[in-house]
């Protein structure tokens, strides 16, 4: 029979504890009594309309109006605010500093280079600009014979955030008359259509953080500027040209197959994966949605949402897919994505028709076979060390006036100088940039500089941050 050991407190300590407990109870009772007297219970807040008659400033009858709330932080709210800032006769704005996009920086730099200025173009660009946003108030505009209004107002008391004091605001879209939801819906449809319209000169880039957000635009890249082995490039283009054919859409629908295409870009870093993605986007008039599944807040649900809620006319790039799981399906990151969730997302069930997915990896050999099987990944596109053909093509890219003989001389010189070593396309491009002020003959005869650069980098110490 096991003995039970009890620890008893000293009687004086027990007495003190009882007295303290009684005092605390009495104090709590007095506080509740005072609070009840000074602060009678408040009725629950009730709001049947998100505005008052006064907030409409007499511009529309509050009893005969159709309205819809636009949730702050959504794409539609941003598009509506932008429209009324530009077309709503507004006198209320918010100003902020913004940086020009990559495409704007390129255009500005090229424009500066056309002028005889003692200041170098690189020092005059980029310039920051003022970004104009809609302020608070009631704004109205005419749209296709209808009067459409937008109420931008704050709601509730100020609240503290990590970025300082903030206030909740909301956006209310209105049009006079009852039963006019079709007007508001058509207006919003046009805002979305304008946003989805493609410009052959630019490519829109998106990032996913809870929802897709357009981060910037870049100048569209010509497919001719991407230097890959001719057979590899031709295979990719033939496959995608066929995929976007109307007859292909009909074939997929007739056989009940999800109309999507997935490509795996695998191989060396600096070998052209990003360049090909951007060139494909320009060729087919698509935006590029970059998705990083290794982010800490990623879950199966958010990954699925990201692939099902892609902006219209876009392709999605799932970056460094090998960083999620090992070949034995062991997790490599600390987020909540499961291997089965990743497979389900790639299978495309419930995703938009016509979805084009590009997975990138530097290590295809580390991927589980189930991840890249037929039907889940349709085409494997290798990115390897530069071959003789790529050396000649890249030479002609930088020296279009040079003939094939000089390009062949360059390729032969590189192969001879390397003596069996292999080199990536990024190394060759660095050589041409470093010698950009030299004539083609010099570049063709200085292949030995490429080997010197490689040896110099091998001798450099590496540092861990």
C-alpha cells in the first residue's frame, strides 16, 4: 500500500491567505457595482444600411437607391477607387511616394540616352513619382448613361496598429433607383475587363499574399531574345501554340479532361528559366503570377485558393518546387502544406480552364515521381550548360551585324579555352556586358577572358551571412 504525502501550510500562512482572498473578493464586488452604475449595458450595435442620409449629401435619395459594399483590400475595391480618383470629379485625394515600374525605368533610361546631356542616363533614372489615391468623401461619375456614386468613409473609433493609429474605412457603390443591381454589376464587370486587358508591350507581374496583387509591370520580352537550343524552344512553342488552339479546347471538353497545361523548367540557375517565362507571357498575352509555396503562412487551402483565383489571362510560376519535400516526401519547410495537398492543387480540379502552370527547380532528381508524372506535369524542359549553338546565337544577339563566321569563331574559342569545362548562359552574358564597348572582333577573340573569370570566382572565398 503506497503512502500519500501531504504538504500542509503553516496555520498563520493559511489565515493570511484567507484574509487576502476575502479582501480581493470584496474589491471585485465593489468594482462591478460601480461599473454597473456608471456604465449601463449597451444595446448591440445594429446597422441595416452602411450609410446615413446625411452622408449622401443630398446627391441621391437614400430611400430610393441601390448600393453594394466593396470589401477593402480586394481587387474590385482598388479598381473602383482608382476609377473615381480619375473620373469622379474628386477634390479629395491621398498622396504617397511610389517607385516607377521596371518598364517605366527602361523607357525613361532609353529616352534619356537619346538626349545630349552631360548627366549620365543611369543617374537621371529612375525618378520617384507621386502616387495619387482616392480620399474620403462622396464621388460621382457618369457611366454609360447611369449615375454611379462611390462613398468612401471611415467607420468606428481610431485603433492602434503596429504601424500607428489607423481607422477602419469602407467603400459603398451606389446608383439612384431601386432594383439597379445590374447597373452596379455591369460597372464592376467593366472595371475588371479593363484591368484584365493585355498590352502587347508589357507583362504584368503578380505575387500572392492572401490574394493576388499586381506588383509591377515589365517590358514584354521578344521570344527571339531567349537563347535556347533550337529543338527545345521549338518543342515548347509548338506545344503551347497547339494548346491554345480552339480545337484543343473542344477536345479536352469532349473527353472530360481538365483543360490545363503544366511544364517543369529544370536545370542550372542562370540558364534562362525566368527569361523563357517572360517571353512566353509576352507571346501569348499573359500576366505572370509568381507563387512561392515555401512561405510560412502557406497551407493546403491557401495554395488551392491561389491556383483557383488566378487573375484572368495569366500563367502561374510555382518557384523552387523541390524546396518543399524531399524525394521520400519528408517536409523541408515549416508551413502547413502537405504532399497530398500539393498534388491536389497541381491536378487542377476546380481551377480555371486554360490554366498554364510552370514549375521551376534546379534539382529535378530530388522530386518525388508522383509530383512530375504524366498528367500532372506534361512537359519537362531542360536548362543545361551552353552548347555550341547557344554560344553562336548569343554572340549574334549582342552583335547582330556580325556574320556567322565570327560567331562560330567565338564558339570555337570558348570551347578551346575551357578545355572540357562547361559554362552557363549567364556567364557568357556577363562576358558580353563586360565587353559591350568593344567591337565584335574583340569579343570573338577574347574567349580566354571567360576562363579567367571562372578561375577568379573559384579562388574567391565564400562567406555565409
